[in-house]
C-alpha cells in the first residue's frame, strides 16, 4: 500500500520527459560513480524513463540494478530503454520510497535522483533507503535547489516563474529547495557517515538555451504542473502564458546563461 502523501509536481508530459531522458549517470550521478564496483546490486528509486538506471546497469555488469517508480506507465518506457540497450541485468517495479517492499540489507547501493524534493516525508524515505542498504553499502541522493538556481539576464517574468514554482511545489507537499537540506535530513534520519557535496548543470550554448527554455515554456502551459498551478489557484491561464513567453524570450538572448545547483549526499552504512 502506498504511503506517499505528496503529489508529483511535474507529471510525465513530453516536455518533462524531454529533460528526464537527457539525464545520464555522468551528468546526474558523478559523485557516486567512483564508489561503484562491477558486482554491486543497485536500487534506483524514482527511475522515471530509466536513462540513469540503464547507465548504472552498464557500470555493474556482474551485478544487478532494480529501477522503481510510483508511476507504472513510465516504467514501460524504462523497460524499453533497457531493451534498446540490450541490458539483461536490470528489472523494474512499482514501489513507494516511504515503504520499500524489500528485506533489510538487500542492496549494495540505493540511489535517488531528484526524488526527495517531491516526497512527503524525506527523512522517512532516507530511513527506508538505509534499511534496505547492505552493511558497508551506500545511500546516494542528489536533488536540485530551486531558490539557488541562477540565470542571466533576469527579466521579471523569470522571477515570476520561480515564485510560482516554489508555491506550487510546496502546495503539492514537496520541498523544491531540497538540495540544501539533504545533509540535514540525513542527520535526522540517523546517518553518521555522510559525504556532502554539490554540482551544477549549466546551459549556455544557443542549442542548450533553446532546449532548456523551450521545455520550461512548454511545461508551464501543458504539463501536470500547469494544471496544478491553475487548479490550486496559484496562477491564471493568462499568467502562465506570460511566464511561458518570458522563458522563450529569455532563451533567445545571446548572452543568456542558466545554472542549476544540486545538493548531493553519499552516505555509507557501517559494515
């Protein structure tokens, strides 16, 4: 039985998957990769379309990777991703991070990318991740921090976007500034061996700017996030159109630049 109380802000509209399928182990889990060994078993929580999951499976060829998500439909895309890459050491299942249906000490690594910002009880989630990690294994978590995102130029419409996103995400029961809180949540969950770090995505070329601004412009108008913004009384359709156009106008600027800050924790369970 699912224990989740928060609503996933983004949904799985094409404009969302445009960014999710871009993610790789290299650009989204570099802080973890040095700790992986070929024989390891890995649990990838909130795996979405499975691009990071598939990369992890290639990095543990003598082990096994299990990708889990709350949304059954997105797991079909993840399975297709794995099949296209000919990966046989990978499987997928529907699971809730607050109540993982696995025995204690099941996995060498439990990984979650951009998950804790969307859950109702991140400390409980971390305790569950710790429970199913083997002694000597790792819990690895990376989350963005929306208030720490920065960009140039700064038209007012882009500031309106950030204010709106923060309000919608928190109304849905999540914490969009999760990145800065990961270490604190891990300590509250009882972790003692914590390596905290940060890294960024940066979008600066004309191609990157067109892609990043375009997906957010579309997401603001047509995704589950847009529906939740209007249904929750956070914005009118007209206001959403204004934010969407601000994204497009910003992305057309020759000097535009955007950086996404991520907090990271790599926590080792005592042997």
